[in-house]
């Protein structure tokens, strides 16, 4: 029985495997969450559903946890979509889509020409469910191109998780001088 070949293989291209880059996306998201003072832990490898657990950094104020699944796209010229299985929805609260933008892979120019800063979009599972499409190939997807998702980008998206966990923005308490 012939083996299934991906479109890249049919076009004479070998499949691209970048496990370090994929795992790096999860650690980047953890770093940005912690930068916002959200305590974030990596779930065990191959954990079903979520990749990161988020809690309040003050143990006296922990009231709940937020489960985050990270989906990454390394190509700057990707279609701005990401695969996700519907069966994972009950196990997650948010999906953070990390567009790593490490270069062009489909444009026929040098990959390095497409190098750009990463972008992160924090999407509630209800949003993901609403825009989820089952595809005949079996790869369920969410396409973000054409959707107005700027309100979920970078810090604005991470702020949604902070608000759900009741984590105030980090600041120094002001010391008031006594009137002279």
C-alpha cells in the first residue's frame, strides 16, 4: 500500500522538521506571561490538551488556574492559520497562537529575508470554537487571515489571562511624603 505523501513531498521538497523552534514557542509564551507577572508552568510533554498552566503568583490569592494551548507557525509567509482538534476544546481555556516569523518558506526567496519579530495572539476557546473549520483532509483548522484579531495581540492578549486571574499590573507602591 503506498504511503501518503504531503504536498511538500509531492513537490520534491522534504518535510521540514523544527522541533526546537516548536518547543521554543511554548517557552517564549511562558516568558511573556511571566513578564506580565503571571505564574506559568510548562505541562508535561504530550499532555492532552494544554501546554501551559497559569496561576496567580501570590499563593494566598490563587483561586483558579488557566489552561493554555500554544500553537506555533514558524513561517513569516504562512496562511495565518493553525491546526487544532475540536476534542481538545474542553481541556483548554485559551489558545496562544505564536507566529514566530523566522523567515519566508513559500515565497521562493531567501528565508532570512522574511525574518521578523514574533507575534502572539491570545484567543479564548469560545473564539477558537466559533472560527474552527473541519477540513476533509482531517486537519481541523482555524484561519485567522481576514479576522480582526489585533485586540488579542501580544500584551493585550496576555492581559486577558491576567484579568481572569485577578493579577494587577506590576507597579511599585508610591511612597507619599508627608506635607511639610
